C-alpha cells in the first residue's frame, strides 16, 4: 500500500505504523510530476499497481454569492483536476497489470444540492460525472471506476460544517472506518462486476425528505 499526501509527517507516521506492507510518498495532487513519482514508487516497491483511491479534497464553505474566483479555482484544482491527474497517471501501470480499480471520493454533495457549500458541491458533482465517463472509456482495459458518496463523517475537514446527527435517519455520524470498508470492497475482486456506479454511504440522508 502506498500512502500519498501533502501532510508528510502524518503520512510517514502512518506508513511506519503499518510496517513493511506500506510506504509513503509526498504528493500534491495538483502536480502531474508528483503523480508520476508516486506511480513509479508504487510499481518499484510493490511490483504492480492495481488500485487507486482519489481521496484528496478541500471544502470551501461559501455560498454562490460569497464564493470568490480564487476559492472556486482552488476547489477545482484539488477536488477535480487532482482526480483527473490521478486517473491519468495510473492508467499505464494498470494496463501493464492487466486491470485495476479506481475509487473516486465524491460526497452526498455530489448527489444533491446544499446551501452554503457552492464550490464543494460543484466539484463533487464533477467527480461523479468524471467517474462515469472514465468507467465507460476504461472498461475494455478491465479497469473499473466507481465513486463513493459519504454523508456526515467526522474528520478534520468536516468538523466546522458537519450537521447535527438528529437530522440523519440513523441518528449518528458515520465513522471513517465504515467508509474505508466500502472502499476496500470496491478495490477488491468481490466487486468485479461493479463500475460506473455511485455508492452512497450516508446513514439514509439522501433517501428522502426530512
């Protein structure tokens, strides 16, 4: 497993904790050369590259009217162009491996509109569309592409904006481990007939009106 992030200290610490089965590389997802280095390290360290999780994102909390051009462009760079560059970077390696699975992290903000998070919503809808287009284009290469749409999960990024659990049908926030289990399934051969699909994991929030 190759762990890649701009947070070098935390990423390296996690790789050390996991031991020989993991390695860390510093990665700015908006830079193609960083992606090329990450792919090269993955192949040299682990032999083949068959899975990618595009999980990097920023959440700009701003309405349509309040969103600045700089905020919107930065959201596109990280949340959308980062996904584009990641998928492009792994294609040669996955073709050499005979196939693979790509998981793009979207959000329930990529399933329905929400006030006050205009840049985030726009880019997460884009990830959903990119996933479907890539799934069709890459099916002949035996490369599957799916999107995951988490609801309220408490993380460092969401702490400032996460909604009350009383508005969630299951009456609690999700846990990162629950999202990770879904991602692991999509990376595995157990999901071998699944591609181009949205996988919502939100405690029931998008099931209907509250």
